[in-house]
């Protein structure tokens, strides 16, 4: 006999009404199987829920658990519990455009603009001549913390970095090294890969225990 999603939901409601409660493992399994997880959580489990939209800004260097889980997690999969308070289910994903870039940042609050420009030209010349690599120069000179990653900023979402850099990235080809001025300093930028489509927006359902 084949049951519809609505009938299954009603049957589940009846089971819970009769006093049978679900443990966390069962809740997770049933949320994954539910045709409408939001309705199931509210009407069957009688749990409070919240929808969250996570914007993925970088697919290499994540700012925390939420965007890392959102990017790596599977659609419909339920994760947790987190903080012993809630479960997280990934309901859907949408793409965005990402470009991989590296930078060497020279802080103009520490150096005059003329000095920063002269230093940048020297760095770029050494890279061009092959006497030093971009990665080596980033470890030696970058003031933005990129020394740890050898200049790599990861795969960055379009529109998520300073406008000046975002604009210039689209004008250059893969492998090119160029300068970008911003209000905070001088950025020596390397476009290390061409743009690609990847997960940019993720819809999460939090079900509170």
C-alpha cells in the first residue's frame, strides 16, 4: 500500500498524540524522510523552528561552523544537535560566482603612499623576474595576515571583497599580478584561477529540541 506525504504526516501525528515520543536519532531520520520538513517539525514534533539563509563568502577559509556546515553539508541531511539545543537541516542550495585570488597587503597607515608604491613595484619586479615567488613575497611583506596562507585568500564570492579589488579582478586574466589602491592601503593582487560557479547561498532549517 502506498501512502501519500499528507497521510503519513497525519499517521505520525496520531502516533505522537498517543504518547509515543521520538528520540533524537529518530527525529533526525524522520526529518530527512519528511516531504515537508518544516511542517513535520512544527505539526508532528511540535518543535519551534527557524529558517536561516547562509551566504557563502569564501569556499576555502570559512568564518565559522555555520558557513562551513552549509557549504560541505548534503541537502536534506540533518546535523547536530548543536549546543544541545537544536538540529540543523540543509533544505536547499543556490550558486554564486567565485574567483580564487591571492594578495600582498601594504598598510598605508604605516607607510606613506609613495613608499608603499615603491615597495610594491619592487615586489612585483622580483616576482616578474622570477627571483622570488608571489608566495614568498606574501610571507615576507604582507601586513593583512596572509603570510600564514602565503597570500592565498581562497575562492571569494563576487561582491564580498572591497569594490576596488572586485572591479579589477574582472579586468585581469588568470596568473596576472596587479596593484589595487583602497582607503586602507595598497593591495598586490594575483588572480590565481578563473571564475567558477559554486554554492553561494544555503537555506537551513533549525529545529529546536
